[in-house]
């Protein structure tokens, strides 16, 4: 049985099957529906609502302009899908990777959104886990 499991792991690695990306906010895991976090150009994108709402933000989506909004306290964030810049309190901020729509789900860059809401965002590459610490 041990040999079979080792063979499966080796095949999974060769096929490029990766463990799903986990997101923890203050040590608590975030649950995702059918679409979970994904990597894009070395950055993690997450479905719009799950993480931001768990961080205490009010989240909005304007389908006509393809714009995400989030607000927590005095911090207001705007992110237009596909744009190279997001806005934090009406100031342009460059993005490492733009937001996008994937299978009908709005995906936003986690580091930008988390940091813009005042949280610390770290990546544990060995566990494929994003660690968010709120203030």
C-alpha cells in the first residue's frame, strides 16, 4: 500500500497537480465554493467576496463598469477588472497582476486587497498557504 501511495504522489507531481491554495485569516481557514484561490503570474487571486467579507469589509460589484469596491472603516478600495492600477482612498496604486473574471467568478489579487484593508499578507510557499493578519 505504501508503494502505491508513493507512486500516486510521484505521478501527481509529474502531471503538475498541485495542492489547493489555502487562505488563513488570523489563523482561521477561509472556505471557498466551487472556485477557490488560483495563481496568476506568481500572485494569488481569490474570489471577490469570501476573503474580503471575512476581513470585515463591505464588498460591491458594478457589472456595467466591471469594478469591484470594498470598504472597511475609512479605507475605500476600487479595482477595475483587467486594469493595471487599483485605487485606495482615491489614489492610484499599481497592481502586480490585474483582477479577472474566471468561469463567471470575479477574482481579485489577494495581496493588494488585503494590504489595502490594513492587513499583513504573507505567503508560505511550502504549504501553498496565504497568511493574513488583521490589525
